[in-house]
């Protein structure tokens, strides 16, 4: 890895020299969600802050709603140099590292504050570098929120979901999670979810309040069950070639702009989670079901065995560190 980064840095001086007189550096930021989401707002904030910190030196172009790349193609496009920044859900990195699967383990984190502590701690920070051998550099984590189930039928206990077709992100942990309750998981891109629900090709999906509201899934789902069973967060990533090819000054200013944008996005995530839940309830289109402790415990009991299936791939120490974050 050192050799690889050294080679990139060696080329960087040439690139830096060229940057002095050249047109602004174009930074394409591709994502799949709407603009009125934590990620959509964070991307726009990054554009504002980066362009004001480096006037005339960078131009950030934000492409929301899978306009440039879908979630299944963006990381490969980044490796090929076709896009500079993306922030895929943590569930979408499975091809690049086993360790990030930790974030998909059901009922691992007790709430978003525990997630935050883990991500900011040494283990979480190490994970940002876990894909550098694949030329992907993590710049930070961004929250969206905890996931809930939506369905065309009322789902209260695991027996209710048996045989139901559920769209999932491209994660084997999520597949195992739904198989553990006898549902039928289907890995599909985010851009297809609304149509799959509308045409009844699937019965339900799991997502945050913000994604369910902004993509109008609630308009085509009669029920939502507030399970908080899993996490939907993002890693903001860039390509090693792009990042280490920047001058130290530009890289430092972009990193500062990114840190501030992520902090901004995280504040929005907390607000939107509560606001969009309420908007869904107020719409009258979806009935939101809350669970009793006994009902929720049935989900925990059914899904938690999934941890053992992936413990070796993820690393028991990493899982231990995540559990520690619940107790702090
Ligand atoms: C996203 O929030 O980026 C998409 C999540 C999903 O694919 O469900």
C-alpha cells in the first residue's frame, strides 16, 4: 500500500504544477437520494464550502437521484476516475471490504449516539482506511438514521413477514437478516424501489424515515413498523488517485469543508428523522405501527443469530468495540 500511495504522491507534484495555471479542478459528487435528505443537503453544503474556501480553484458538481451513477456502479466508476466523491450507504461496500458489514448487523447499536461514538473511536476511524488497497479513501461518516420496515400488510412480529418479498441493499448480512425471519430478500438498486413497490413486485422494504418520505415510498405502502432494527449510514469516499494527487493545501481545505459539511448533514439527519416520520403519519397514507417490548424482543431473538454467521468475516474484536460504544 505504501508503494501505491508513494507512486500516487510522486505523480502529484506534476499534477499540482499543472493545477497552478489550469482551469478549476472539477469534483463530481454523485449520490442516489433526493436533495431534501441529510446526504442531499450535505453534498450541497460541501459545494458551497469547498468553492468558497478555494475560489476559482475547484468546481463541485452535485448529481442527486442517481442522475450520474446508480449505487451499484458508482464505486467502480470512482476507481476508473469517472467520479470524485460519493457517499454510498455502508451496506454497499461489501465487494470492497468485509469489515464494514458490521454496520448491518441487526440490533447492534442501541441508538445513533452509540453509532457516533463507535465511528469517532479508533476502530471506526481505522475502517475509513480499510479500502485504500482498492484505491478508495474514506473521508468521514454521515448519518441518515435507523431503519424501519414498510409493507403493504401490517407487520408486528416476525411471523407476519414470512413469505413477504423485501427489497434490500447489496449486503449478505441484510439478506441473512431477512432470511432469518423467513422473508424473501431481493437485492435491488435504490432507484428501482418506488416502482417495485408501486407495481407490487415486492411487498416491502427497509429504510429510514427520511428516505421513505423523500422518495414517496409511503405513498405506495399502507404500513410502516417502527423497529429501529438496523442502521443506514454512509461513508463519504473519494478515489486515492484523485485525493493524493491534490496539493497539500487544496486537500487540507477540501477536508475541512468536508468535515464541516458532514457535521451539518448529521444535524439535519437528526431533525429529518423526527420530521419525516411525522409527515408520513400526517399524510394519512401509511399507518405507523409501534411495537410493544415483547413484540420487539421477538425480532431481536429471530435476527440476532445473524451476528454469529458473520463474526469471523467482520472480526469479533470489532463487534466487541461496537458493543462497547453502547455502554459509554
Ligand atoms: C441511500 O440512502 O443512499 C440509499 C439507501 C438505499 O439504497 O436504500
